[in-house]
C-alpha cells in the first residue's frame, strides 16, 4: 500500500530555534500534502494544504510566517517551525494524497521545545 | 465549519466482545474513511467508503456508509488486545483533493 515517510520522528530543541520536518511519499506521486497538528487526547487539526509548485493554503488561525511549508516536488513537502517556543510543542503529522485516493499519513513528529 | 460527532468517546471491553462506533454529521459527505491511530504513530487507514449504503469489510472490521450520507459506523468483531487504539472517522465532502473532517476519536481498550 501507499507509504508516507516522515522525518524526524522525534525532536527536542531549545526555544528560539527553527525545526524542519520532512514528509515524503515513497511509492507514489503526491499532488497534495496536508499538515496536521495533534494535541494529546485530541483529534487531528488541519494546519495547511500543500500543492506541488504552489503556495500552501493555511487554515484560519495558523500563522503562515510561523509554519513555513515548501512542496518542491511531487514526493516531498517540508514544514519548518520558525523560532519555535514551548507552546509549539505538539505532534505534527503529514498526509499525502494521489488522485482520488484516501489520504495516507506519516508516522508523525513529536516536537518538544524546551 | 463542518463537524463530525463521533461516539462513544471511549470503550473498555473484554477480549472477544464485538465493538460498534459511529459518526454523524449535519452535512452530507461523499466519502467516509475510518482510521486507527496507535500511541506515537500516525493514523492508518482501515476502510474507505465511497457510496451511500456501501458496506465494506476488512477482516474483522466492517463499516457502512449511511444512506443519508450523514453518518457511518464501524464494527469490530471478536476484539483482541491488539485492537487497542484510537479510531477516527473522517469525512470528505467533495473531490479527492478536498480536505478531510475528522471526528474526535473513540479510544478502545481491550482487556485480555
């Protein structure tokens, strides 16, 4: 089946640093990728929709300058959390979509900001 | 925005029991998806439903797309300890490229 790889799976860094998370579709070309954030015991919250070669569409309340998304190829999208602070600590999950198929998710990245 | 009401919020059952959970919406969805998420991992697709009334099985799992297109249920038969996890329903309103709306999840605990 479709495989989505997300890296890193876990990162701890100091407040003020920027963190980049990669999302790759391994066996298919993803025209659209999605970035979600999930707090403990809660559902997935869509942050942005990323289409290859164009600017990402951000959900209301998500700061585009804080969460930079780049979708440079059909198999790779990156999310950069800029100047991260403790309140940015969360579980970030990407998903990839090809044609009319269901979304397949990566294994998530647990981000902890000290 | 759209909301999915998923119930129950949690279930604690004995191994071997059957489980049923459902999602309802005030809006019509064209696709219903059921995912399972284990701790520290991303959701894994269990079943995808594309037509109203469709009933689809995946091993011990069975899901149905409601006739009104506003609800879906997931059944798990003869539960086993490895069924433990959080189950999410998700609905998609339009084409394949549109976003998903997620339910709040059902946490399933199975005791041996």
